[in-house]
């Protein structure tokens, strides 16, 4: 994996930090590993970052460790940075609309 940063993931307010601190170490490691993929790869597999159809620039960061599946909403900025404004955990395929409207 190339370690040179192509983009920067930045966190909005306290939402991610609050979520992250409550996770098991294995989950934390996988989230940080996924950050590195997003920051250093020019083409990110949809397994880790997917554009949400029907939205204007909203993406879903995907993290899976064992049977735990996490989906995080994020958006690209004009500076090619990825803002991670909120978090949640889910085990089903559809993005809950109430969370998308939250912020």
C-alpha cells in the first residue's frame, strides 16, 4: 500500500470520537486501517467507500470486522478531503433515512 496521502479524512465535531472510544480494539484497528486505505489509494474499492446513489456527494464508509458491520456517512470536500460527520452501526443493507437527515 502506498503511504503518501492523496486525501485527508477529517472528523466533524465529536460524533466519531464518541463512537470510536466505545469500540473494542479490533474494531478501532479496522476503522483506522480503512482510514489509511481511503487516504492513500487513488481508487478506493467500493468495499470500503461507496457513493450513495441519489445523493449529491454523500458517501458511505464501510467497515466490517467479523459479524459487525459499520456504515459511516461522509462527504468529499472541494479540497479532496473526506469529512466524517456522523456514525452509526447497522447490520442491514439499507441506509436508515432518519440518520441521513440527522445533520
